[in-house]
C-alpha cells in the first residue's frame, strides 16, 4: 500500500522564529526587537506575494534580507552589514516547537507515513536548518535531501498552485494530489494547498479557529484545524485509517 505523504512547512510550523527576536534584542533591545521581528515577518511574506503578482522571482533568502532592511529603516535604526549577517545566521539555529517534536516522534512510529519538508526557503536555508536546529538535527535521516522540496525549483512562492503541483510531482502523486497532506501554520498556505487539490491541516496555536476572510470569500478552508503538529499527525493518521508500530 502506498504511503501517505505529509509535507511539513518549515518556518513557523516546525521551527519557531523566537531566536530571531532574541538576536534582535541583543542588537536593538527588547522593545525594538519585537517590533522589528513582527514587521520583518510581515514584509517577508508580503514580498513573496507581491513578487508572484509581478511575475518575477528572487530567492527567499534575498527577500528575507530586504524585509529586515525595511523593518529596521521604518524603526529609524541602522542595520549594519555585521548585524544583518548575525540576523541571517540566526535562521540557521532555529529550534522546533514542542508540539512539532512530539508530532515528528509520532510520525517516526507510523511507517505508513512519508514525510517531506516543503518550504519557501532555499535548499541551502532548509538543509542548514536541518543540520543546526538542535531538535531537527536529532531526527537523523527523517528528512533526507530527497525529502526536501523548495519552491526555488519552480521560481515562484506559495500559494501559487505551481508550488503545490511541484510538491505532488516530487512525491510521485501528480495525478493524485489529494493524497498529499500539507501541515502548515500559515492560513494562506493551508488554503492555497486545498485550492490546488491537496489536503491540509492548519496549525492554529492561538486557538482562534479558522477565521480567514479570503478563504471565506472563496469557500476554501483547511481539511482540518489543529492546535499543534502532533495533533495534525494524529488527525491524518485517524482520517487515513493508519496504524502505528
């Protein structure tokens, strides 16, 4: 029997970006750090959507750099080359959310599941995170290079449907896209996956429930809404009727 494919979003889903705020705090202080981190994340995602609409492409790493440049400039602060490199290096040491650790452990106990990383990040960013993230480094060969899917290969960002088709193609399920599950904490990603033909588990750690307005306008919503990665894996196992070891 074919394995059930789960494609995990990386940043904000498996990996917490809290250490970015910590590095910013060491540079600019606590108050400024929170504001810069929030704004940079906003621009990081906004840039991907804007550049998609323009029909252009720059790597996620490049857009991330420029998002911090804009966020610090708006705060009236200088971003030196050294500080910029320190912030970018902080992405290499991101650690997992506790619920992500538990979810990956559960996944490893379920041989009928086939895991992938599916990210806007470049291959270099993803592989570096897998090696240097304290928790993900312990997962060993769970995510080999063959199980890493970057949108860099198609030069377009989520939620463009080409990215989800690419994910399905890598998994060998281009003609059965509904057999691919996306696990993501990003509403646009969870909705985009369903709109493209995948199924999705949206991770809502805030407990608000699905309130995405665009999803409501389009009649598109995640297949399931969960509070963490562990619950997402449990729901997928239940819905697929799979057995653990």
